C-alpha cells in the first residue's frame, strides 16, 4: 500500500531532507532469523567437523596403541627367547663339560679294563693250552711223582689266574662259585679212574702219590716262610 495519496500535499524538500527510513520490522525479523540460522548451521558444521576430527584422532590413537601393543609383545617374546638362550647356553655348557669329563674318565677306565681283559684272555689261552696238554695216560711210572707235581702246579697256576680274573671282572662270576672246584674234582677223579686205579697201586706207589700231592703245598708254605724271614731281616737291620 502507498504511503501518500495522489491528492495529498507532499513536501518534497522535507521528504528529501529526512533520513532513509529503516526497513520494516518484518524484514528485520526475517534477516535476523536468517543470520541465526546461518550461525546455527555454521556451529553445527564446526561441531561435526570437530567430532569427525576427534573420531579420526581416536582411530589413529587406537591404531597407534595396537601398534605399540604388537611391539610390546614382540619385545617380550624377544626378551623371553634371549633369556631362554642364555639359560640354555649356560646349562648345556655345564652339562657337556661335565659329561665330557665323565666320559673321558670312563673311557680311560674302559681302556684300562679292556687292556686287562686282553691280558687275562691271553693268560687264559696259555693256561688252557697247558692244562689241556696234561694227559696222565702218557706218564711213565718211573716219572710219576715228577709228572704229578708238574700237573698239579700247572692246574694250581691256572686256578689262581682264574680266581684273580673273577675278582677283577664281574662278568666271569656269572658261573656258579663252585664250578671250578667241581670241575677240578671231576677232572682229578677222572684222571685217577682213567690212568691210575687205586686198587692197582702198591703201597709204595700210594705213598709216592700222597707225597706228590702234598709236596707242592709244602713247597709253597716253605717259600712263604722264607720270604717273611727275609722281609723281617731287612726291617730289623
């Protein structure tokens, strides 16, 4: 609607001298509402942008935390393996050093025992040959005492070697303890029954046989006494 009618008096100079009038109140309200919406929209955009930035920072921090956690686990595993390595190294050095010393000592003992076994084996062969070579059927009656003495000494030496070896090598003690004595008794009885029959010997022959059986023992006893006397004489001087 117009402010003045065509027939009304209008003072143009007054109108021109008046300052520009303010826009209507409705226009002011519309402009104010528009400015408030713009400010509100700008604030929402800023909040959304800040929220998005915060979310991105949280995601980055979470990724960094996961990365640091993986590094921590890797370092912990590395420390555990290094500790296992150090302990295992020291443990194996100790065990292997001790084991080498024990094995070297056992090897030396086994070598000495093998050497002793080899010597005993050779002695067994020699005694076996000597004992197996004894044959009372070849003895002459005139040399009966000498042959018996020689045979008994041979058997006694073989028995001493056997008993000495049994005490040194436990593998030899698997046989019954009285096996050697039983075999010796059977051999003696067999030799008496084969070559010499007690019923066929005269009194003089039986006396010589008894002397032949006891003479080696008497000789051993006499030699022992002489050795003891010699030792006592040296100590006394």
